[in-house]
């Protein structure tokens, strides 16, 4: 039942295209910001299996937050107009099992697909 269904990292360009272009244009400082942003995106991931959703954050210090799919109470999807155009958005997954049992996913591609996988 723990078969991997979906795994992803936040996207950079599609989430903030104007910031991305600005960082690419500005030499040295922009490139340093872009490198830091890339490392931050690689340090965060979401995994959806047949029984749970897990968010992992961090490269050196690691934080994992797991919610069993049977305990999911609500999934909130937030997208502005530019995010809708690029099919990227923010998801909030709240759990009925605990008061602070929630997962916030910022800047992930195909958020409706993730939401539908959680509700399956």
C-alpha cells in the first residue's frame, strides 16, 4: 500500500517567472540569489503514496511532516492568475488527527493533480 504515486520539488521559473528572469539578468548578485533559490527548491520535496503524504524540508537539518491519507480533513488550493497560467500553486493539507497536523506546499507544479491524488 506504500507504493510511490507522486514525488516532486517546488518549481522555480513557473512559480515566480519575473523574479527568475530578473535574477538571470543581474550579474553576480542575481546569480547568487538564483543559486540559493535553487538549493532551497532542491531541499524541499513532497511524496504521495497510497497511504500517506510526506513533506521533507532541508538539506543539512531535515524536517519531515507526514499525514496519513485517511486523516486528511481538507486540501486548500491557492493560485493567482499568473500561477494559473503556468499551472503552479500552493496547497495546504490539514489533518483531522492533530491540531498542528498540516502541510504547506508552496510553488509546486500541477497542484490540482496533487490534490486529486490526495483525495483518491
